[in-house]
């Protein structure tokens, strides 16, 4: 199951060149670019692990690509990696753009749980098959 | 007709390309603002020519690997290494080799950390900041300290080498330093030498060149020598060049700063007299001859 999230979720995965173009756009807008990763693909999991600090004072996309590749060296195939861009012009950092750049090789998808509740009420919840295993051992290897 | 063949048929106007790039202006400016340094200017022209031809070739579909442009500037103190590096960023930017016209100038302290694990993030931070432009490492030999085997400089060098090799399109590194120490640095780090394509040596200035530099510096600050003042400064230079720790243009600048100080004091002390605009601008021989440098030989002679 190909999980999508954030901007461009309707598009096929971006190539490196396309990722770079997006980062160039963010930098031109004066946004701080951040790299994050996680191995919990639940849509309500909004706080991903940060790969270093957000890159505040960069002027070139090559630097972000360098960090992204560093992050891939460690987590490619084992976690989701996304790029987010923060705009500080309102006086606080607010998320402007966020898209997934890398996915695990094998995405088992979600288990839909049904729960009988009061009366004939039916509650639903989803749970990623991957999260049945502990953190760090969920994908690949 | 294939792409290269069609390009063969049409003549290529290199002159127009040269004018369009705006490099000519930078080179002319370099000629005008930097006195002497003939070998350096020649080398920069060569690099500019290479980049221009390379760019034209690329546009005509003639594939070639982008040239390696890491450089090493060696020369004595005050020979204009930093100034030229600044211009280099300008030239490379106009030729489209680097994406932003910026020069990030660092020394050992900016790259090497204080404790284990501190160096790599620090070096990477600097490299990331410089990406898309030029990274200028002044006195690069301080990165390597053979006397301390646990020094973290080696770690910074390794990261630097890796990025210099893998991200040639993203970053141009210029190392600068004094000739002999740079030589020792390269002997200890042969990997560094082989990754640097251009070794440019900055010669010392002659007396005439230093005098021209002094006049240029003064005119930038709206001062000038009186004819006697100029002759006195020529004598000063002769004496100063024989002394130790002579730092070329830097010594000239310091001497001029001191002369300006004496100039102000002289005007201040004769403040009963009416001043003209000329007085405010002219550095006379009194200011120069009061220098310690000129006094010393006479004292020696007297002794």
C-alpha cells in the first residue's frame, strides 16, 4: 500500500531533481527547510523525528540535498522521510509545505479494526501493520 | 543533421558570448583596482577563458565534464589573496559556474570543534552554508597540526575532501596561506593537493607597485600625497621593506593610517591658521618622515 501524505500526495513519487526544485522554491521564499523521518505511518502521527535542526540560514538547495542523502544513508528503506518548510514571517514558524521523499521498500498498509459499541454503534480505528513490531524494527532488515 | 554537426555549420561568436557574460567588466575592474599581480591576473584570465569556452561548448551540445575549480592561493601576507578570492566569486558567478555570488570566508576555528563529535557537524554546517558559492579557507594549514595526533583538524580535512570530490558542481573551495607552510600542508595531505586544480602564487609587490597601491588607497579615502609627501613615502617604503614582518599592502595601509593620524594632529595643532580644502586632503612629507621606520637608521648611524 503506497501511503501518501502532504503536498503532492496525488502525484507519483518525486525524483531527486523535482525534490531539489521544490527546495529551491522554499529557499527562494525564505522558508527554513527541515528533514524528518518516522517509521510510524499513522496519519495522526504528526510529530516525526527530526534529522538535525531545521536549516535556517541556507541559500542553496544543494545543502539540503546533501543532508537528505545523509539521512537516506541511515534510513532509506527503513523509514519514511519527508521534507517540510517553515515560514517565520508571521512571527512564529508555521508549516508551509511538506512532502514525502522516501518510503520503505515494503509498505504492508493498515489494519481496519471494528469495535462494537453501545447500541448498534460501530467504532472504527486503523493501525499500521508495521507498528506491531517495536520502533526501529518495523521496516526492512 | 545531428546536433553537434549543425553547430559545426554555424559560426560561433565567442566575442558576443564574452560580452554577454559580463566577465570582461570584472576582469577590467580587476586590472584597474589591483596593482601588479601580473601572474595572478593572467591565471584568472585563463580560468575565465576556459569557463567561457566550456559554457559555449555545453550550449552546442559538446559534452565535457565540468572542470574542477578548487584553488589554492599562496603568497606572503598582504599580497591580495582575500581580495582576489572575492573577485573570483564574482567571475565564477557571471560565468554561471556557481549559482550564488557569495564568498564564505572561514578559518580553522569555524571548521574544527572543541571536543570529540563536535567537528563533523561544525564543518558540515559551514559547507552547507557555502554551497552554491565559494568557500574561502584562510590559513588552511592550521587545519592540520602534526604535533598533536589527537587534533580534530584531520576530521575536518576528511569531510572537506569528501565534499570537494563529490559535490564539485555545488561548491568551489579556495585555500589560502603563506607559500612555505602551504607546501608542508600539502605534503602531509596529498589527497588535498590532487583535488586542487589551480595553484596560484601571489608574488610580492615591488616598491613602485606599493607606491601605486598607496596612492590608490589614499584616493579611495579622498586624500592625496603632496609631491614631497610622495617622495618621502617612497623613502619610507624602501626602509620598511628591509625590516622584518613586512606585510606588503597591509603594511602600506597601516602606514597610511598612521600618516592620517599625524596629519590630523598637525592640522589640529595649527588650528589658529585658516585651513583650505587642500590642507584637509594633502598628506605632506612631515607625516611620513615622522615615522619610526625612517628615524631608526639615522639613530643607528649616529650610534
